């Protein structure tokens, strides 16, 4: 039993370390690593070779991070291409959290699965001493599958949260775009103002469009990519009308004002829809928590009185 507990503890420690490494930002980490190496070379007065510089780095950067990446790359070899395409699409819709790529995400899934499976074995071995071998195996399988699907559930929640944030911010952003365009700014400069005004998924999307235009991509292509990366009907409609007005030579200010009014009406309707759903959502806590408490408070004195009266032979 002690050996099992030690093995499970080691597995959990390794899994936790790989999870922490996997969710770190690789781009920022790489830039910091390069800066540290340059500082080491510039501050050292003696000749340093590549091996000495590598050995001076932390253990997590020399060993753990490559292991996490290799694990994901190895798993990708046996993963269907359709699943990888689906994961890449979901990561784009979620806004590329922590700069995750499909390989790192896949390794994160396996690490969570192994870690939660080992945790279930530990719980069933230490806390549930009466559990049989079959029960422990069942607990471990349940923990493995639950840990494997937890990142998918979290990713879906992030997609929904990002899309809701864009829906709420879009009318205000269109108002600011309209004001900037009517004041004499171009559409690109107006998007720059919107990206500087707020710090939100929508402003980040506008900032990405500006960067892509500066790199040489056509405006309509950059806007289409933005609509695909957000994947909501409001943004798709907005991008389609902006592209059409640009092609037909229609006044951009009038188009943006009409779009802003429509988006505001749509947001009000969504708020009313959520308000109408509130009574139905309140039924669950009322039935499970409030009604049993009220029943207990109201019925307990009557039950005690009946028991003391001796009507049931007490």
C-alpha cells in the first residue's frame, strides 16, 4: 500500500508539473529564454560554449518543457487528422488561450487524464479501504475519461464566454466606429481607436485585423478571417455589410449607424430572453434547497406534536 501511494504521488507531481508547463505561454517563454541567454553571454567575461549555457537554464526549461512537447507530438502521430482540425478550430474560436497548439493541448488532455486517474486510485486505496480491486479499476477508468474530457469542457466554456463578450461589446464598438468615421477618420483608423479604447476579445480581434492589413493582407480578407475566428451571426453580418458597402461605394458612416442600431436592438432582445429564462433556472435551487428547508421548518413542530399526543401508539 505504501508503494502504491508513493507511485501515485510521483505520478500526480509529474502530471501537475506538465500541466503547469503546458498552459504557459510558449512565445513569451521563448523570448524570455533568448533574452536570458543573451544577458548571460554579454555579462560573462570568459568564453562560454553552448553546453554551459544550456546547463545554466532551469530544469523545467531543459527537461520538462521538451517532454511535454514530445508527448504531444508523439500523440499527434496516432491522432486522426479530422480531430486535429477540430481542435485547431476550437482553439481559434477560444482566442488561442495561452498560445496553445494542438500538440500541447493533446498532451494536456493526457496529463489530466493520467493525473485524475491516479488521484482516483489514491482516493479509492486510502479513503475507501473496503473497495475491491474491480472497484479501484472502475474508479481509475472513470477518472481517466473524466480527466481526458475536462479540457474539452473547459475549452467549450471559453468559446461560449468569448462569443458572449463579443456580442455584448459589439454595439458599443460600432457606436465608436460610427463616431470616428463621421469625424473624418478612415475605417482602419477607427478600428485602431476601438482596439485602443477597450481590452476585450473584440478589441483584440480588431487589433489583429489592423496588424494583418499592415502586413499586406486585403481588408476584406482580414475581416472575413475575423468573422470566422469569432463565428457569431452578428459579426458575420457586420463584416458582410462592411465589405459590400466598400465594394459598392456606399457611405460607411450610414452603414455603421444602421448596424449599430440593429445590434443594440438584438442585444436588448437577448437580455429580455435571458430575463425570461430566469424563473425556470430558479426552479432547480428552489426545489432542491428552499422547499425542503421550508417543509422541514413547517412540518417539524406538527410531527413532534403528533408524536407526543400518542395518536400512533407512541
